[in-house]
C-alpha cells in the first residue's frame, strides 16, 4: 500500500468513526422574548430562564448554554459598567446548591456600557457552563440571574435562550 492510499483509508476510517460520535441530549430548554428591565442591587432572576426539573445522577455532568441580547444603562462617559449573569443550580426546594463556573461572582461581563447615556451597547452574547460534578444524585433546576456592576444604573435582557444538555 502506498502512502497516499494509506492516508485516504485513514481519512475514511476517521470520518466513519466521527459519524457515529455521541450527540448532546437536551435535558431542558427555555426561550423568552421581550425586554426584561432591571436595576442595580442584588442579582435578579431573569424571567423565563429557570429550567424544568431534571434528574441528575451523582456527579454526572450537564452543560448549560445561555444566550441573550443585552444592554447596560450607565451615565454618559462610563465605559466600564457591565452586566453579568450567574447560572445557578437549584434543588427541589428552590435553594441554590451550586453556582456554575465561569459565572461565579461578578467578573464575567455578558455586556457592557459604551459611554452613551441610556441603554446602549446592545449585543447578543452567550456563556456556556458545566454543572454536576460534586452534586449528589437528585432532581435539580438551572436558573439564570443577572446583576449590574460598576456604576450601571439599569440593564435590559432581550431575546434569550437557556439550554441544558448532557
């Protein structure tokens, strides 16, 4: 067998192997439209972004995809105000049992101000988080919470999607 033939056969075998690769299984999905306006203070639940209850085996991984249109209101000239989100895991009682990295804390910006007064800096952005490790077997929900930072006076989250897969 010559080298070209070997590489062709190897490519075909690899392609056939990839064709049978596992695909993500959707556990829960939510989509919401319309602008959700919120102000400064503690993180607030983003309407429509709480998943249905799902069973999770002990320590089993699941993946959370959150995408949204977002804007921040800040005083004119402020280019450093931002909105961040936390993706949290809730137990059956509704208590937070895990905040999923990379959304822990307020340092991950979903969108930011652009120095214009009023809601500006509109952008469609997404974050992907991994949950499950460290959780006991049980039933859970995933929820998205938004928060304003660094002088932001208001925020808006528009069309949004939450997708939980395994």
